[in-house]
C-alpha cells in the first residue's frame, strides 16, 4: 500500500484523536478522510461522532496535498519513524471526478428534483 509521511505536529493530532479527521489542503479545501489507528478510534461512540459530522480538520502542506490528490485510493499515514498511524481515503476518488467531468462535457443531464417532489415521493412510500 502506498503511504504518506507526516510531520510531528500532525502525528500528535492524529494520535490524540478518537474520531475520523477531515484532511484539508492549505487553502482549506477538503481532500480526504483520515481514520486514526488507535484503540480509541475503534470506539463505537467515536465512530458515531465521526458520522455525525463533528470531525476536526487536519491541514496538510502543499507537497502532501499534491501526493494525496495524485493517488486514487487508500494511503497509509506514517509518522517520521515509519510507524503506521492512520489510513487516508481520497475523496472524491479521482476516477469519479473524471467520470462526472466527462458526463458534463458530453451534455449528459441527470434528473433533478425539488425538495417538495422528494418529500411527496417519500410520503407516497409511507402510504403503501
């Protein structure tokens, strides 16, 4: 598996975290999710907090961001000593971005629905 090496401050933030972290570049743009490899990260309560959107961001430098953006898939996150301290998933995957851009360029339009239409459809499901 490919990996990325992070600095001491970033490693300390990951080690102290019980929740999944957002990975952002220096401009604040979201580039992936980082799951710490620690006993606390396995805690069901921590997973529930992560899913609820209360994740803290970890900011990577431009070089690290370029490495993450260039790789499509999961990356191991290692500290400077080489120890694996997390797993980073690039999101959205580069292949998915390319597919959407190609569909837009080809003029493919997906159906769109208003909130009212979605709610009406969901109510119709309850009626059955």
